[in-house]
């Protein structure tokens, strides 16, 4: 049997080609990643329907250091959208409660207690039973400082999506 000599050339990578190679590697890595944006609010699995007898609601806001303005804006949007669905605010013994809080994800710095990052969490209760929980993706301090009213409305709307309206149907005028 005859042997065929094989000549292997050794290729060296020059520094001129290095940026192109790095760019190709980064682009390949990014192409493999899912670049889909996260939804502004995601419901946990197991969301339950609202009882048909429910007509009133109340909000409960858990304070977060340095974020009272944001939580107040979220609470007013929850009030607006729940009333648009026909539910009435109640001071005593509401049928539903909406818990509003920021679950902190940053390290607590003793000197500065302001929440720098966290998840906006909304929880709908009927009595002591949790009907649904909605969580935003992790929000940094810029998101928490500059969240627009439209962004807040979108998050609350996604949380309340699927809750039946109890508003009376307007009568048709002939």
C-alpha cells in the first residue's frame, strides 16, 4: 500500500484578524440567544377565577424605602382599572384585595436604604386565598425612578387580564 504524504500548514492568527474573529464569535453567541424582550408583567401559573359574587375590592400597599411615589402611582392605576371593570372600592370587608409591593433584589446597604432594584409584584386575594400573582421582570433603579404612566397601566392591565367585568351593561337607547 502506498502512503500519501500529507502536508499540514500551520495557520497563525495575526492581530489584524483578531477583531474580526471576536466579532464573529460574539455575533454567533448573540444569534443563539433569545433576544425576545421579557413581558412587563407575567402571571404565575395557577391563576384562579374571581368568585362571581365579588363586587368590592381594596388595595394593600407594602412600603418600600424610597419608592412610595411609584407605589402610589401603581395603586391609583389599580383603583382606576378595577373601577373600570365595575368593582367598587370598599373600606371594610372587601370581596377582593390587591396587594402591591416591590420584592427587593438588590443588596441592602445600611447607609442607603432606598430600593435600587426589585420586582413589582401584584397579588389578588379573595379572603385569605391567593387568586393570582403577577411579577414584573427585575427592574433597576432607572426603571423604578422613571417608569411612565403608560408602562404602569400596561403592567396593571396584564395583571388584571382575564378578570370578568361586573360593570352593568349599558341599556340600548332606541
